C-alpha cells in the first residue's frame, strides 16, 4: 500500500483526487495540503511514499516545495500535477527533483500509471510534456536558470552511456533498455549511474533533461533505435 500526500490550493481538486485515489486499490491518502509551505511541513510529519504536487500556490510554490522536500526527504517521490505545462514550469520542476510531471487533464489511468510506476524505472511524464521536451531539445533553446546545474558543460559521455539516455528519452524502462541494447539490467543501471555523475544530475529524469539541454541526446518518440558501436 502506497501512502499519498495531495497538495493543491483548490479544495474541489483536493476532494476529487482524494475520492479518486481512495477508490483505487494500492493507495492510501494520508493527508492534504493547501500550499507549498504546508506540503513541506506535512511531508516531514507524514513521510508519504508519494506526493501529488500542484505548482502555482500561495506562500511557497510547488517547485520550491519540491526542491526542499526532495533534498531533505529523498525517499519521497514528488509528481507535479498542474495546469501549467510550459518549459518555464516543466524544466525547473524536474530540476527541483520531481519524479514526474503530469497535466491536470491527464486521463485517470495516466495518473494511476505514473503513481504505480515511479519506483519501477519509468519516467512519469504526460505525453504532451514529452513532446514539449522533444521540441525544446531539437530547438537548441536555453533556459535562464541553466546555472543551477552542477558539473561542467564540457561533458563526454561514453557511447553506451549516451545510448542509455537516448533510450530513456524515448520512454523505455531499464528492462526495455537492457533488451534493446542486449545487455543486463545491471549494466544499464551502471551506465545510467555514471552518466548521472558526469551530468551532475541526482536521478534519471534530471539526467535526461540535462542531456537534452547539452544536445547529448535527441528524444525520439517512436521507440527503440540502433545503438552506437
């Protein structure tokens, strides 16, 4: 049973999410918060497995709350659930440590899949967010808070590390990447770990975003592709 903290400044949205998740097997809603500051406090008090986090809220934004929570309570997975899905929100949220980014108009099964798979080597992103990141990656765009990343911009990924990130950007899990590359899942994790270190990223999702920004991978939304030699 996974425990969930719901964060939104709209009472009707909180009630709808509570009713929705309470009716589903495998989830227990342990609390609600109405702004980022309350979310931060309840995260420390309740230590839920998952947090569904709105972004634009009073007192403390969802992005800043996510940054604080993931830094201080790294075992908690925060998934953004918001109406704001532009790059100005997506990239800072993922950089803050969010394990996923969903739009509020996502289908119920998309939200459930995200909550169920966030621990299982999957990226919890709405399809529209994946397309947004793909457009961003191919446009050569630069965001203003680029300096928030640690590490050097002069990064040389080994071919296998680059390939793992490329497959990850296409939405594949570790098991699927291992099959596509004809290596073991353990090797995939090792390649990914090294890539995260080189990129100064704390997790797989941040590594993909960082690789997007540096032009080290190009997202392909059509599934597996050939690996480099």
